[in-house]
C-alpha cells in the first residue's frame, strides 16, 4: 500500500525556488552575516524577505544623500536666510528627506538654525548606501550618546537606559528634562 505524498502548495514551491535564486545571487557577497542566518527559525517567505534586503544592500550604490534627489538637494547658506525663511526651508527639507525614507532623530536639543546647519554640512554630503526598499528607512541621529551622554541622558534616554547607564558608570545621570525645541518629526512606521 502506498502512502499518499503530502501535497505541496504551489506558493511553497515558488518560495523555495526564489530562496535558491536569492542565495545564488548572494554567493559573491557571502560573509558571516549569511552564515548567522538561522533559517530553521523563520518561514521561507521571511527568509526570502531578509535575503532580498541583503541583496538590495549589496547592490545599492553609495552616493552623497544630496544626490538622492533630482535635482540634487542643495541648501543655501543659513547666513543668507531670515529666521522665517530658514524655518520654512528646514521643514520643506525634512519633508523631502522623509519622502526618500530618511528619518531624523534626536533633534530637539538643537534650534532650527543649528539643525539646518547640520543638515547642510553633515547629512547632505554624507556618503550612504541608497537602498531602494519601500519598508527600509535611514535613521539619522543628531547626537552621539557616547560622545555626549549628558545631552542624551537629559533629553532622550528612557528610564531603563538611564538606570543601565548609572549601573555601568557608577555615576548619577542628570535629571531628565523636556527638550528646548520640541518637534513632531515624521517617523518610520512602527518605530514608536
């Protein structure tokens, strides 16, 4: 007596074939990140999504962020702008960056002129991988918590992060405060 073979869903076969294609395409880029992938802990569809993002990362060009825009995003010197003009241009730039899936974080300790200057001087010329995946965002933080722990602890650290910092350093964290320049910036979906 023959045992019936389990029926395969055509979608399962397609996912397995896609998985093989993705692994073949990633072969030239293989390193420990692919070896660390524990495929037994995820579905083939989830693994394929992960592999697709790896492949997109490997193939993405590295360009200054300013060139991610057509025409290139170039900001005028802040010295030539009134406070009102600078404020309007800052928010227009924030919206344009978000449209390219770039989200800004930890900006509320900076006034508009400081934030604009950092965007112009540091963010726009930064060489970054332009990964074209609709669900991936580049997160640009305007504070390095290691370089300026006082500002981070004062305005941005969670209660748990503050507690852990105190345990690690043996120091008392500064009292938490509301940031001086609160902003409602667009965020990546599901971030908060």
